[in-house]
């Protein structure tokens, strides 16, 4: 067989709708596309790894791990798609290849999105200084919800690309969603407020808070409720909605306490001694470490006492330490009053009897 005959056979023979020459071109395109993808993948990962070693952030490590998720079958599938562009294809083959590509790369997209969500959730948990069981609970619960949403979106994406009218599906989901939302309004409210706590950070694990519902130390933040160890020792479970619906005082970042207390002396106290009382109280306050005296004034003539108001600051966030320091202030004040001859007032009543 001469060269002309071979060339004629390549150009005119038809096998499954394509000439041998078309198959040869498609095979070359398949090999070239596959080789190009392998080179890009290997060189790209090598360059990224070299850059990642020079940086402190872990974002480039995440990008490398996402690229490495692509498998050889997926590269071969892309090369096959490129090769088939040079061939005459049956509609059935095009449809089957389209469905295969759609399913494979949608699944790969789901895994990549899930990894991105896990990275984001773990970053937030680390910023909130969650650890142990609390971190595992928050991360796992959030991942379950996010993954469910991603899978629902992926299914709708596949159905839409397959020509299914998803408007009716979305309408049904919308009606069903409204019904479910009405039936589980409280649960969904607690779930939404869980994400508010996670993102807005009104408190963290270990913070001491005072709210309208309860006062105590945060021990666990869950999807529906938050567990608080109260001052009296019992565990109090409060729904996230009720907790965020009340005013919350968080004492974690407290660095300076403002202390206000009142002192009453009897009306029989001489004016000279009344003028000395603010200085006596000031000395009592300054005798306690970490205290800053602000003011002391005679502010009221009460029913049975002359009332002084004292304000000072204590640079001590711990409540037990604050109580111990204030106790020292009051004891020093009582000693100073006793030494100066000032009598502290208590409720009395004088009765005048007309003869």
C-alpha cells in the first residue's frame, strides 16, 4: 500500500462518523491537553509551595491543598472533552459527557467549598479562643448546617443545568420553608442568634456575665442554648434568643471598677469635724492598694443623718478581690471615725411629748 492510498484511507474512511485522520487529531489533542494540564499542575504547585515557605499566613497552604484535591481522572476528563471537540459526536454521547462533567466537577466544587467553610469556621473559633469540647461543638454544628446548604445549592445547580425547571422546585421549597419556619420559629431564632454570638462576640467561653436572665460564667455555647455556671454553683441553660434579648454586662474586659458608697454621721457632729470627714475617707481609701480616690462630698441632709457620698476606683477586675479591698476601706474608715470622735448614724426617731 503506497503513501497516497494511506492518505486517502485516512481522509475518506469513516468509522463511527469520523475519519481516521479526525481520530488521530483528537488523540493528539487529548495527549497535548493532558500533558499541558499536568505541567501546569506540577509547576503551579511547586511555585506555590515555594512561596508558601516564605510567608507566615496559612492561606497559601489552603490554596495548595485545594489544588491538590483535583484527581488525575478529572484532568483526563477535561482532556477528553477537549479531544472530542475535533470529532463528530452523537447527541447521546454529548449529553452523557455533559452529565458526567457536571456531576464530577460539581462534586469537586462541593468538596472545595466545604474545605473553605471549614477553614473559615476554624479561624473564627480560634479568634474566639474556643478550645476543647466547646470548639468541637461549635465547629461541628456549624459545618453540618453549612454543608447541608451547600448540597442543596449543588442539587439545584445540577437540576438547572440538566434542563429541569427549578422554579417550581424553589416555589415548593419556599412554601415548605415558610411552613417549617412558622412551626420551628423558636428553634430557628435560637439558631440565628447562635451565629450572632459566633460573629458579634458579645461573650466567650469563660467570661463572667450579668444579664436579666442569669449571672455566671459561660461554659458552653450551643446551637440552641448557652450553658452558664451561676454564682450559686448550679448549671443554668438559657436559650440563645432569651440571652441576647436581655442586657448583658461582660466583666471579662473590666480593668477598673468604679465604687460608690454612702456614709452617714449624726446631726450632733460639729462643723469642724464634718469638714475633716472627706479627708478621713480619702486616707482610708488610699490605704488600700490599687485604689484611686476620686471625690467625697456632703450631699444630703437625711431624716436622721448627714450623708457623704464617696467615689473611688479600684484597678482590680476580680470580684472577690474587689470585695476584700472594699472591706479594708470600710474597716479603715470605721477606725478613723472612732479616732476622730465622729459617730456614724443609724435610724433613730426623737419623740417630743407635749405636757
